[in-house]
C-alpha cells in the first residue's frame, strides 16, 4: 500500500471515530432507514464501520484480504431492484481501507410462489454454511474481532502445495505468508477454515417456515476459498438446516464438500485427471439461545482438506482443523451491553522426519468488550483480545480495539 493511501486511511478512521463525540447534538440528521423509491421497487442502504487497534505483530486478526479485522475501515453499499412479485436483483459493493470497490454480492432472487417462503438465488450468493457467516456485518457482531474459524489464516493454500510433511511443518503459524515448493512458489496468505469476507458464486435454494429453515447450494469455490469463477472444474455442494423448537432457541447443522485445489496445483503434484480428488469437507453445528437481557451462541466446525502425498515423509490422511467458539451478550441498560467470546482452533497431527506435531499451530482467543448505541443505527464498541498460539514468531499478543458502526 502506498504511504499516501495509508495516511488517508487513518485520517478517515480518525474522522469516523471523532463523529462519536459530536453526533448526539445532530443525531436526527443521520439517515436511519434504507432509502426506498420508484414505488418501493428500488431499495438502497449502506454500512460503515471504522475500527482501530495497535498493530497486530502476530497477524492473529489478518483476513484473506490481508487486512487486520481490528484496523479496518469498511464501507458497504447495498441495493435491490424488484421486477414484479417473483424477481429481484440484489447487490453489494464493498471497499476496505480506502481500496478500490469490489463486488461482494450480486444475485438474482426468484420466488416461484408468492404465498410460499421459497426462493432460488443465482449469482454471487449469501453463504450457505454455518451460523456466523450470516451475521458478519459489524452491526450484527457484538464484538470487534471475528471467530477464528471465519478469519484466522492457516498455512494451507489452494494454489501452492507442500511437497512433504516437513515442508508443511515449517510453515506452522505462518498463514499470513506461507510458501511451498509445488505449483505457485510466490509467498502468499493461506486459507481460513471458512471465509467471512467473500461470497461464493453459484445457485442456492432456500425455504423457511416458523419451525424450520433449510438452504442448499452448488457453488464454484469452497467455504474456505469462495470464487467468482471456477479454477478447478469442480463444484462445492453445501447445505444447512436450522430448527426453532422453542421460542428463543435455534439449532443448526451444516455440511459442505468440494475440490479446493486449483487445476494448476493439482496437476503440478499429481498430473492430469486428479482435479476432483483434493477436496475440503466440512461439518458444522451451532446453537443460539436468547431470553430477556442475554444471548448465548455456540458454534463448532470440523474441516478436512485432502492434499496430495508427493514425497517422504508423506502427509498421511486429510489435514483436519477443529474450531469451537462460545460467545455471549448481556444488556446492562438501554443501549448498553457487555459481550465476550472464547475461541479455539486446533489441528490434526502429521509425522515429519524429526518430530510428530500438529500441521498448523493451535490458536486460542479470548475477547471481551461491549457497546453503546448512540442512536438506533450508530454503535460505539470497545474490546480487548488475548491471543495465544503454540507456534509462530509471536505466540502471545494482547490487543485493545475500538469501533464505530453506522448503517441505514
């Protein structure tokens, strides 16, 4: 990033945070609802969040767009166009840290029956897998950081492969910039378990009732590497079912499977005809319960990546990651709440020449904080993170953070 761009970024964040102190006197001047015109056929909205924290020297919060989730100015513009009772076009454009705007979502929603809650979505569609993926906007997140499963970068890459178990072990805790000998040799960031910062491209079906909600999709990428266009001639199949057995309780289960290696990487390791053999398979379970002033959420994800066995010592079996997250929120007073999240991301073991160890370094994160609503759609949040990792150059890091969130 150019020096001038960096300076502009922090000026923009400082201005956004300064707004917090001045907004009560003129709160009513800020829009509080989406803008609707053309007799309700066109709806336009937006979301702005500005986060500030000390530099993350351990890269614990870096995302697959190589920005820290705690040092981020994010601007979203969303829109929808209704073409009658059965068709609508929805889209979103996003900019991070004053970067070039990029399409985050663009899909056609088809509702065959107006009297039934069933729709088909085609294009760059919302996530199917998992619970947190459906509430990744800053206004929906009680804290500032993200669960490790949806943000933390492992050393595994779709375009570059370790030739042996020793190569993979050398990259433990280096997901922000990993490099391997097969396929693309250029150092680059690795994959999260499930990306919260990109949507996949394909077809999705969704049906809901008062008791159950079900979603299924066929997409170009995987949950760890959503794509605009396919790079391996394979498709991911994903599904999620959520039930509401009693008021305030939601139980969900998700599954996904698809090839994650690029065609170039697969051929570099194994030759022609093996593109679909190297897959990411994931299962997830989640729970949410709310009552009165409190809300509790739990989510766990198991992900297996199958990679080629090329040279000894061989990588024997799939590379597994297990992520578990528990978070809670309590409303202290009108507009004021406290929140906490405990996270752990663990990995299966492989055997190298000199040692047996987990293929990546396990990570644990505790984040506590809270928020205050200056007005209904303007929230100021603070948090404090404690990160520990069993490997890498930085193994323990504490990070305070502040965030201002506005949406309409």
